[in-house]
C-alpha cells in the first residue's frame, strides 16, 4: 500500500496529532474519545498501525507526526486529480468550482499560487 | 436429541401453516401500510418460539411408531406427521411430566432397535444440529467481520458514526445501538438515512432481526421460513421507508428514492454479508413502494389493524381458536379410533347397552367383518360383554388368526378401561365360509389378564383423551402372541 494512503478514520486521527503534536499518548486517547468516539484499544491499534507505516511516531508515550499534513493533503489531492480527471488540473478546477463564484480575495490568492508554481 | 428434533419439526410445520396464512394476509394488505404486514410476522415468531407446552412430541412419536411398524416408506413420514402434529395441538393440557417421560422413551430405543425409522430420525437430527452449528458460526464470523470494519468509525454526533469502510448505512449493537453511515453522504441524503435508521432503533428492530435470524437458524431446514425471513425483512425496511415519508411529507419521495438508489449503486459487490445489518435489499421494490405510498385513510387503517390483530391472535395466542376447528374435521380419528366418541361413551356400568354400543362403534372394525350385535352379561359377577361379528365376504378373514386376535384384544383392553365395572370382554366371530360351518372363533380377555399385561389398572387410562391416546400407543406396541385363547 502507498505510505500516504489513509482511510477516512486514519486521516481524522492523524489530524488530531497534527493539530496537537507533540502530544502525550494518554491525552491522545482522551482526545480520540471525545472527537472520534473511540475506545482506548481502538486508538492504540490505529496508532500502532500508523507508526508501523511510518506516518506517526510514538516515543516514550509522546506522539509526533513524521509525515506533514501538507504531504498527506498533497497525496490525497493528486490521487483525486489523477483518478477522476486524468491528471488534468484545469479540468479538476472547472469541476470543483462548478457554479460557484470566487470572491475577489480567493481569486487573488489562487492567481498568486499559480504564478509561483509556474515560475 | 431425536425427540427435540421432532418437537422442532412439529413447531416448524405448525409455523409453516401460520406463515402461509400470513403470506395470504400480506397479499390482501398489499395496499395497506407495510407496518401491518410487518406485525403479522409476529404470529409466525410466536409459533416458532412457544415451546413444547403447546406441541408435544409425544403424539407424533406415538403415531410414527405404528406407522413404521406397518412398513410404510420413509417418504410418508413427513406428510403423515404433518397431519399428526395437529393432534397434540388440540391438547394444550398435556402435562409436562408425561411429555418428559414420553420424549425420553425413544432415546432408549435406538441402540437396541433396528427400527429404520428411528435410525433415519437419528441421522436427521445429526444433520439438523450440524446445520445449526454451521449457520451460527457463519453468522458469528460475519458479525465479527462487520464489527472489525466499523471499529474505527468516527463520531459524527450522538450515536451517529461514519466510516469509509462500509457502503450502506445500518444499525449495529444490541445494548447501545449506533447508526453507521458511509462517508461522503450529502446533507439531504443524511437526513433521510438517519430518519430511516432511527425508526429501526425506535422499533427495536436491532433486536428483532437477530432474534428472527436465530429462530431461522434453528429451523434452517424449512424453506418456507427462509422465505418468511426475507419477506419480513422487506416489510421491516418498507415500513421504515414509509415512516420517513410520513414524517418528511410527500415532497421527500423523489430525493429519498434517489438516496436509496445511489446507496445501492455504491454497493459494488462488496456485500455487508451480515444478516444482522440493516439497509440494502429490494431497492427496486422499495422505491416503488415509496412512490406509491399514500397516507392510509382511516377506514383502511382500521381495516388493516383488524385483519392483522385477528390473524396474530388467531395464530399465536390460543391454539384452540384458529387451530382447533380444522383439526377436528381433518383428523377425527387417532389410529382409527374415534376419540370423541370413545370419551362420550365412557360408562361406569356395563348395563348401559347404548354406551357400550357406542364404544364399539368408536373402534376400528376389522376388514371383512360385520357386526352382529352385543350381549351383556349383567346378571351376576363377573360382568362381561360379548361382541358378535360375522365374516361377510367369503374370503377366510380369520386365516391370519393371530393378527386379527391382536386387534380384538386391543379393543378389549380399551373397553375394560372405559367401562368401569366390566370384568371380561369376548369377541366372537363366525365365518359362514369356513368348512366346519357355524364354528366360532372367540377371543376373551379378562380384567385380570389386562392388568397383568399392562402392569396397572387400565381404567386409569380412561381418564381423558390424552391418557387414552397413551394407552392406544402402548397397545400398538404390545405383543399379544401368548395371550388369550383362540378357540
């Protein structure tokens, strides 16, 4: 399996780590319980699996992320563009925007991003 | 184990009749809200759950034994028992003790007896148990699999959890039921789905469906019950669909149907598998039902309520209500004995010739014999009855002296049990075709002999129909070879 491929639940769990790292594993259990509705054992199982895949790291009961959130997002978005739009970014943007109108600010920001990427 | 199997078989057959009745009623209620069809299935469940207090394996066994003795084939067994199983139903009053003794009886026999019927029954029971074990382990396994899959489902709110590892929403959990939904549902879809699943929870369907499946597991050999389970699940889903439409109004129909359809499309071969999960199934029929659903008129609702209530009560509560009349008409005889007539003509005094005549009329008359009246000896002790027969069809019916004698002795013992103060019974048969013209065969049985044969006062069997049946069964098995004196 590709290392960055995350199931919905794994992604949500990783988000908790990204938002709170470095985080004590006991605190992470509590967080998962309130945010995800998970039992302690579920949290530890998922944590172990993500550590084995080199996405998270659990050292002396402190959990940190090895892969950055942006990396995971990059992978996810590329998968979507590849799978559904034949890797064509313009096609993806067209579909994504659809009927939606962009605000002035959003359009500015997009323009800046595209210019930076083209440079 | 065999007797347990027979009990289950009995219940299964009874339930099949009820299931058929439900299916017919369901057809009549096609236009009515599906909740009524759903309720109807409770009658079948009750039939399958109410244990031996209503059905006793006793009578079935009693009827199986003589039948296999007579050398009838195996194939006749099931239809025969179908007829027979109605008998124990009439007698709701069969005591638990007599049931226990009688169900214990056959267990002792298989080792010593070469009776093929019992071996067949024994093998059938083994197959039955094996089937249950296989089915149960399969469903436990698939339940464990589903549980593993939804372990990492994440909380959305309250008892709503989402996960990308399932494709169709369902309710799971026995004590704290939770709704599990696939990820990526739109708000519109979500509201329909939640309403549907909440209805399941409100109705305790998450208990009913597993319970129904466990019952089905025990009766796995009955295809009619598999059909019933499928139809019940369908009714369950449809009535939940209807409740969504009722709550959200007719405008929801279109988007609700779309939701169902899109969920069905998502489900690409990856079946949830577990019979305990909800959702899925019959999407086409369900959409049709949703679109056709109309709020029932009060008239319709009242009518449907009446039909379902009548059927559920009639089929489940009291076996005497619905089960009684057809049984009387279809099965008045027990092994050829007219039980009603025998009990009606039970008498304390042999001098009552009308009752004695009635008793003889209630017993099977051997083929080729014609009654020639009875003679009562009531002047002095010991009192007795002589029953006269004449062979009427020329063929020497008495050639097989031993077996005809058996029938007469059997009847004699029955008369001794039902006529309190009689001391002996004689059957006298003349055969005009016999070379020694005018000679008579007589079979006499005294109360003393009868008590010796059965080891107890036969009058105790005359108490009621149940006991009398036991006597008939015992007599069928009794060996008369060395008894009596054919003259």
